[in-house]
C-alpha cells in the first residue's frame, strides 16, 4: 500500500517537471514567433528564463527535501534490519556451536567404546595364549581295580 503511494508521488513529481519544462519551451516559442521588437523580445525571453530558473530551483528544493526524508527512513530501516540480522546470526552461531558439541560427544564416546572393546579382546586373547602356552598333562582316567 505504501509503495503505491510512493509511485503516485514520484509520478506526480515527474508530471509536474514535464509540465514546467513544456511550459517553458512553449513560452520561449511563443515569444520567438510573436510580432515584437528585438528589445521587447529579449526582455520577455529573459523574464521567462528567470521564471523557469526559479521554478526549477523550487522543484529541486522539493526533490531535495523528499530525498532527505527517504534517506532518513531508509537509514532507520537499514539500522533495524542490520540489528535483526546480527541477532539472527548470533542465534545461528550459538545453534551451530551446540550442534557441534552434541556431534562431538557421540564420536568421542564411539572412540572410547572402540578402545574398551579392543582392550577387552586383547586381554581375552592374552589369557588364551597364556593358558595355551602352558604344558598340558593328559589326565588318565582312574583304572578300575581288577577283581
């Protein structure tokens, strides 16, 4: 809704500028083709030029004022957007840090579990090799007495 209003304002300013320029050109042409003496014609052209310059200065002042207003509004909005973007970037950074911390813990837990499993398997194999390395004596079954 605000953008339509801005377009209408800029459109009106553009139309006003074209009207002033067209009026100035028309006045100069009317003076050139009017049956007047050279002195009167030069005076009329000078008057029309002065009026055109004054109207141009007024239009420039109005445009400058509107541009200053737009600048202030834009600067305020950019400041707000910058602040909200900074806040959101901080939030995202915090979320990334916490996600990285959560991700690091399962990896370290998996590594620790792997180390524990390796140590347990090594101990089991060591106990087997210790028992296998000992000489084994065949145990004979007790003989039954002969009767």
